[in-house]
C-alpha cells in the first residue's frame, strides 16, 4: 500500500515537472515571438539565455500553479476515466488543460496585474499553455492506468 502510494506520488511529481517545463518553454517562446513582432531582434543566443533564465525564474511560480491545478483535476479525471475507460487518456489530458485554465482565471482575478502570464492573453497562447499541462496530465494517466488482465481465466 505504501509502495503504491509512493509510486503515485512520484508519478504526480513527474507529471507536474513535465507540465511545468513544457509550459515554461511555451510561454518563453511566445513572449520572445511577441517581442520579434514589435521589431526586437532576438538571436539564438538570446533565445537560449532567456529560456534558461525562465526555467530558473518562472518555473518555481508556475510549478505551484500546475501542482494545485492537477491536484484538483486528476481525481476528477480518475473518476471519469473509470466510467469512460476507452477515453481515459483524453479525459486526463482535458482535465489537466481545463484545470490550468481555471487556475489562470483564478490567478488573473486575484492578482493586481491584468494578466498573470502574458502568454495567456491571446487564445493561441492560452491553448498552447493548456496543451502543455494537458500533456503532463495525460502522462500521469498513462503511468497510473490499471493493469490489463490478459489471458484465459479458468478458475476465478
């Protein structure tokens, strides 16, 4: 029992890290693309440096948001995944995506700045951030899926 609880906890942490890193990379590249659209020259060295700095600076903030959203979304996905077994992966991905959207909305409502994460101002950026967290959520669902029983059951 303790071993399976630790296993689920490790998978949760792994999913949060994957979702956070992907989301951080997405928001960094979207912000740099927005700068390029207004005429700022962004070279490869600038892109790599900014990405590294965002991984160090933005990730600690974003990891809390992702962890909180997945902590709420994953149990719902598990319940729905038991009912709609063939759609388990899709349900997990959607749960993570919707969960982070709700987290963004709550953060935008509670914090004084107009938008907490600039990359989520437009629909495209918001969807990409949702996909990033959806991937982490899907990964959790994939790692924790029930073992399929195979073969011929003779007695019991």
